């Protein structure tokens, strides 16, 4: 089976385009994003080695085919099963013809990867014409095999470099244990994932890859809830002002605004390391305890709430 086709700019090593023929659900793709990132990084390093002719590198049960195409100043990289070596080798000239037929696309590239979407149909039709190259498998069926094979091609770290990374890892683990903020935990877990890759620690790599996925999902969920509460804050406050009419702001009913703004501040507390969440919580408390505030204080609080940004990302740091 053929899993993926990559196209790299020869001189810079920039990825022009990639198309996958693997059977991977969105959830699995997210979970193994770090694995695919490591794979792409490895393939890019191979390309930058400057191969001028067909090169075949084994990754366990898989093969990486690298072909330099001088006419378009690009490198074609294919990942397929070892058993399909001969069939893929026969397909490479046909793939090259499709790419050379789009020569101007490569030579006049302006940096937009979407320009290469025109290649998807002819490449897909060509690959699908060979039924043996199409299947329902994916590289994530044996990610540990691929990862170990990638690491086997890389130079080992010195004892001093390993010791330094282990010390950094221990320090990060101590910080992770104390962290409660989702973004803080996510940042630490991502660093631990990077260290695991450098140390070629398979068990830790897949553990932190999973942790990063879970924390990203948790962060997305909090963002959705923050957006909901923020919209409710604006809506309920607008309704309260409309009902108020020409009366004093001290006569308004802000209970619903308080409930939504307080919920917003509590959710924000879990994803930001600064103290802005306290500001919104204090504004909520001021609204519910309006009898203790002056007209000026209450008016200023309402103005601040109305001016809150609708962009949830602006509240995260």
C-alpha cells in the first residue's frame, strides 16, 4: 500500500504539498499529530541531504522513496509498504510526468500551498488505478515501529546532552505536578514530548502525545464554554439596559449578567496565568451588590463589560 506522497522544494526543503491515502479518522489524526510531525521532520531531513537519484530507506515494514526531479527543482517522497517496492518504483516515472506537466506551478510558486490542490485529482486517479497500492491501513497501526526506525537513523546524543535533558525533564515534571492551568499544563507537556523524542524514549513519547491531545481537547471545550458565557453576558446586559429605560443604573436587575460573568471568570481562571479573571469576577460581584456601589462605579462597570472583546483568544496568554 502507498500511504503518503510529499513534494518538497529542493533548495529550501519547504513542503510544497502532501496527499495522504491512509485511512485515518480526524480523532486519530489529532491523537497522532506529534507522531506525524516527527515523521515529516525526518523526511524533510532526508530531502535536505541532497540526494540526486532514487533513494530507498526502510522504516520497519515501510519504505521511504526519495526522487529528485530537476525539471521542477523539487523532491518527490513516497512512503509505502516494503512489499510494494517494485510497484511503487514503476509508478514513480508516471507521478513525475504529472508533476512535470505542472512545471510552471513549481517554478512560479508564490508560497501558497493551496496552489498545489490541482494535483490531488490526477495523483489520486493514478494511484487508485493500481488497486494494490490502495487499502484501509495506516501508519498509525505500528507507530512504534516507524518511530524506532526514525530514531535508528539519527545520531545518539552524548552522555552530557542526555544528562542535561533528563534534568530538564525532571524539572518540568515537578512544575507539571503543581500546575492547574490548562494552558500551562499543555505547554509543559509539549516540552516533555519534545524531550522524549530527543531521548528516543518511546513510552514517554506516546504518553505525552496522548496527554497533549487530551489537554488540547480540554482547552477547546473551555473556549466553547467561554464563548457561550460571554455571549450570554452581552445579551443579558443589553436586555437589562433596555428594560431600565431612563431609570438610574442602580435600579437595574443584573442577576443573569452576574451569573454568566461569574461563570466566564471561573472558566477563564483555568486557562490563563494572569489575573484578568479576577477583574471580571469583581465586576460580576459589583453588579450583584449594586447597593454598595455608586452610580459612577456601576456605570463604569457596565461600560467595561460592554467593551469586552468578542475574540476568546484575546483572553488567553
